[in-house]
């Protein structure tokens, strides 16, 4: 299951944000929410993998796209069968959950504190309307259902939620079974639906941008949980604190740069981000990495590939 670009962005940003930045704490909290959401999605994947489907099926996880009006859609999972399509929205919430349908108000009480949330039922209903619109455009007739799945078994669902498709993750098989019993098989071609959805898919960009002056520079030591920086010495980076020595950390640092600042990097940008000063040393590192080189003379820059982390076995000295 692939994380979103925004999730990857926040993972790196949480490591790189200045310790005293006014948003440092908020960034850490947002990353924790993303990690919790991803853990919930993994639980759904495990539940669906364990379920014995009665027909062919296909699941698209973390489905992202833009609608015709330029607004984004992010669906945790889309289950496609010859009988129906289900859109799943996964929430890893705790406490007691309540719903006021007339007001479309969704809230919880946790540790004697009331907290309102964006209504997940309205959220996934919006996805349902969007998907139905495209199915009509594709001239495909198949019912689309949705469900909000609570991945935290400790959460309590109040009676106000009884008449709505929201339940604990353990109820997913029963929900699917009921749809199989009460829905007739359609003439829709499942492979065509999947192909159309894959064409519609568009990975959304991160929902944040940040100025480079707010980022911690240097090669951060992963063995110190990214709290300390490493210095370059005879072809390797060494941590003054834990004494870890590595050549491969150059790839992780380039990955950080690509995620936060973009795929193009010049010698000057390399020096600034890596916390180095020697132009010749940095030029040698960049040339020996084997990155795609563009431009000439002072306009020379390099392209950091998307799979830069997998380059860690290449020699860097």
C-alpha cells in the first residue's frame, strides 16, 4: 500500500523542520494523524485480504484524483466487484462517537472533552456522487455504496449512528455479505471499470510548501533519530555524537531535498543543503553519483530521481 505524497512530505518535514519553528509541534501532530490513518488503512487491507469473496474483486487503495472543477478526492479504498462498488473511508478514532444527522454534525467525547470532526459520512458521500457521475459518463451501470470504518476497536459508537453505514472494522465482512445477498449481478465489465479508474487516478501533490530557510541543513544522522548532523570526511559522513559512519546517507539526504524542495539541484544548492563549503568536493560527489546532468558551466544542475533511496548500494566516493 502506497502512502500519499503528502504523507511522504510530512515524514521528511518532521525530521527537517527547525527545532524552534513555531509550527514544529503542529507538524509532528499532523504526521501522527497521518501515521494513525495509514495504520487504519492497513487494518482494512488485512481484513479484506482475509475475507473470502464470492466473486472476482479488485481493491484500489489510497485512490487520489481531481474532479472536473479542480477539487481533489482522496478515497482510502475502492472495492470493485461485478455486483457493486464500495468506497471505504477509514477512521482511527477513539472515545465515544456521536452524530446529529439533521445538522450533519459528527463529534466525539474523549476524556470528558467534546471535539467536533469533519463529518466522514458526508465526506465519503461526496466521493460516491463523484464516482457515480463518472460511471454514467463511461456508460457503466453498477451500484456504488459507501461505508465509514472505525479501525480502533476501543472506540464506542453511540446509538445515534445506528442507521448509518458506519461500524467497526470487524463488521466489514458482514457489510459485504449483505450487499452480495441484496444486490443482483450487473453486466458491467469489472476490468473496464478498473482500467477507467486507473486512468482517472492522479497522485495529489503535498498540501504544504515550506521555505528552505525553515529547514535544518546538513546530513542528519538516522542513528541519532535525525537529531544530530554528520560531517564529510574522506568519502563518508561521520556523526560526532554516536560515531556512525556511512556513505549511503547521501542518498537519503538527496531524497529529503527532492521531497521538500524539488528534483533539480545545483552544486550551490547541494552545498547549502548538505552543509558543505568545498565546491570541488561537492562537484566530485555529484559527478560520481551518476545523476542525470543538465545545463552547462554555472547553469549546470542535476536531476534527483524518484527512486533515489534505492541507489544506496552505489559507490559514493
